[in-house]
C-alpha cells in the first residue's frame, strides 16, 4: 500500500497540470526562473524515484 501512494500522487498531479499552462507560466515568470524550476522538478522526480525503487535496504 505504501508503495502506491507516491506513484498515485505523481500521476494525479500530472493529470491536473496541462503542459500548455505550465509552459505559459514558466515563460511569464522568466526564462531563468523557468530553468531553475524545471531543474528542481527533475531533481525532485529523480529523488522520489530513487526512494521508491532504489532506496537503502537494510
């Protein structure tokens, strides 16, 4: 059950965001702000995937 929470939340968030609205918001905020936001989102996704699939196992 615990393993389904993160992917379900991620899928729910992706379906709510329209890519056109996301790109429009990024360019309104400015290119550098957009680049920083995109890098942070990618880092967050990689971190979450690492926690879900890789994580430390004792």
